């Protein structure tokens, strides 16, 4: 009996550690030293345990590339806590730079915040059936990776400059709404992006000029940008230059930082989640 | 009985999902709807199951900030496969740019490669007892995040330029051995780094000029760089400009790309892992 308990623990960890992985049944059975029939029974328990606790699901893929795939669910408690903490941090007067910027680089590189929020965005973006997550350097990279890990995808990085290390590349110039300057971004011709559906992920969105430029650039590769996920979007200007936008938080000049309506619907209204309402 | 099995599955996932987290026993017991004594028995099984399968350990922290912390072990099979795949990819003539560079951006943003290799580096760097992982933008970011997640730490990002969004910052100029140019990097004064032990993580290291400059810069904040982890280091020049260096792969002009000796000792020599030896 004890053997079965500890084996279930190991199987749970093996199956859930990397959502992108698709381990084969044969491979798992070998690793745990059990027959495939035993493994199937154990997997049924793992699936049930994850479902019951709202932690995700296990999808069985048949065929030559068959195996099992873990689809994590959003950890609601962790997401609620992350949203609460992020709102509180962003309202901290110490973070207001006086030039219209909020210092948030440290928060963007804290996995404890990023993982649950990446899950929250990933859940919204999954139905769009993307094949890659794209982002433009630098500050959106951790969130893009968190979304990609949740969905089991890779990230394609758009650069700000041409780089010697990337060979020939396509570039695009655009007017950034945040800085009112002409910016550029480029993508290596050899980037693995042909004719794929992609979602764009970034830390911050104002008018959406950067997101739209990213969509235009990947369109040159035959790819289609089907959605956008960001950590914070400003309420103004509106409408945005892109469709299919999910922002975890909304920043309004008069109301401050608040969870977006879809986040409130998904998680309930976090206590002390910023804003000056009653 | 079935209840206990599915509860163990949920507990395993809750405890292992985010190594940085330190959930309290009370909180876990509430979430699973069991008494603390039952939780303790279950936790003993989870610890045993993880240990037996070589997947990690659970450390109990006592005191006010008490709780349990998951310390993942390196998944040896996944790490072996990642090293094998990386060597094979980097030897691909399609990736040789002819100017001394190898195109590897796509590999650096593939979580399936980065997670196991981040674990491998994290395991080496853990005994140095770092409080943060530092990296300089851009291509080392995913590996730095993977190491940080393995160790339950945050990443502190060094920028290439001053940024309006980061307020006042300290900068340093240095001579890069790779590009033979003067480069600069800067760090926001408000970066959360005071008097901490840190490890530097990057994608590529040649002489080590960038790593040493990063160490000099964080020293201005009272922090101490106690180790360096990179994905690929060149065998020449030697010695490097930094101490405590771990590179997963070594790139030699005549021998090609091979796993570093410490990686071979840790994982065994991966088959087909590159190099032209017998």
C-alpha cells in the first residue's frame, strides 16, 4: 500500500512538472517500474485528484506522438494573492516616478507573482489555440515565458535592434503611444514562426502601438496574431489599436490600479486590491 | 481510501508547483479540509515519494515564518535529454552564422530545454547560498528565471541603457571580449539588492568581461557576486575573468560543442552529445 502511495506522489510530480512535456505511457511505466495497466489505474487517480482540487487536468493523446499532457488550471488562491499584492505594490507612492512611469521591473522578475498571473492569462488565451507566444524585449519576457509554460509553448522573441548573432532579419518602424517616439523591432528570418497562430504578451499597454507593430511584423512571416495579454493596461486611450486584449490590471489616472473586470469575474474581487472605491 | 489517494495527488501538486512558495501547514490543512495531524502524515508520504524517485525534498521551516518548502532535484532524464538536444542543435551547420556566432535565440526561449538546464545550474549554485539571481538583458533572461525558480529566488535585471521607467541608476562601462567594444550596463538605484549574495546567469561567456562588470556593478550596492552560471562557455581564452563559473556546455573551435566535465560527472556522458571523438 505504502508503495502505491509514494508511487502516486512521484507520478503526480512527473506528470505536472513541465506542462509542455508529453511523456509516453511506456516511458512513465518504465521509470516507475510498473506494468502499463497499473500505470493507467494510477493515472486515473492522478487525474481525479487534480480535477477534484481544481488544479488541472490530464489529457491523453493517442497516435504515434501519443502520450499524456498536463493542462494546469489557474491556482485561484495564488492568483488572487498575486493580484492583491501587485495592486498594493503599484499604488505605493515610492514607485511613482513623477514622469508618468511606475517602477515595476523588480515585480516583473518575481516568479511568485508571474507564475499565477501567467496562468490567468494563459487560461484566457488557450481557446485561441496559439502555437507560440511572442514578446518584444525586455520587460515582458518573464510574463511571456510564464504564459508559454502554462500552455506548453515556446516564446519567439522580437528584438529592438538587429543583432549580429541572429543573421538577416525583418524590421518594422512604428510610433509608440507611450513614448511618442518612432521605435523599431526586428525578427530573425530564421525564427521558427511560419504560418502559426501566435499571441503577443507584454508587461504594459497604452494605445497598443507596440502590440499592433508586432502583429504586422509576424504577418510578414505568414503568422497571425490572434490575441494579446498584458499585465497592466491604461484605461485611456480607448479604443485600443488591437483586438482580443486581456489585461490583468487596469490603470486609470483618477481611479488608480484595479483588477480588470474579467479578472474580478474569474477570481472575485480581491480585498485591498487597490482603487479608492468603498 | 480513494479520498486519501486523490488528496495525496492534490497535496503533491500544491507543494511542488512553485518551489519559491512556502505554504503554511494551517493554510494547506484548510485547503484540503483535513486536520493538521492528517496533513503531517500525508506530507511524510509526499516527502518519501519525492525522495524515493529522486525528484526532490521537502524542508520544514519552523518559527513565525514557518511552513514547508519544496527543493526540487534535477530531473536527470530531462537534463540528459536537454543536453543531448542542445549539443545536436548547436552543431547544426544551419545555425553557424559564419561570423563566429551561433543562432540560438529560439533555443534560449524554449522552456522544455531551459527548465532542466536551469535546474542543473541551480543545483550547483545552491550551496553558494545566493539571495538573488542577476542577469543582463536580453538572451540570458529565460535561463536566469529558470535558475531562480529552481532556487525559489527572484531575478534582478541589469539593463543595457538607462531607462526613464527606472529612475536614477548606476552605470558601468567595460570592454566586452566577445564584441571587442565598449559596452555599458546599469542598475536602478531602487533595485532590491542591498548587501545580498548573488549569482550571475547568462547564455554565453567568452572571457567573462560582462560577468565581471556585473559583479563590479552590484558591488556598488553592497552585494557580492559569489558564482556564475551560463549555458555555453568557450574553452578559450583561459583563465576566465570570474571565479566560480559553471557552464553547461563548452564550445571549442576544434572539438565543437560538448557537455562540460561537471555535467558529464553529474549525468553521465549523453549519447550523441556532439564532439567528434570516438
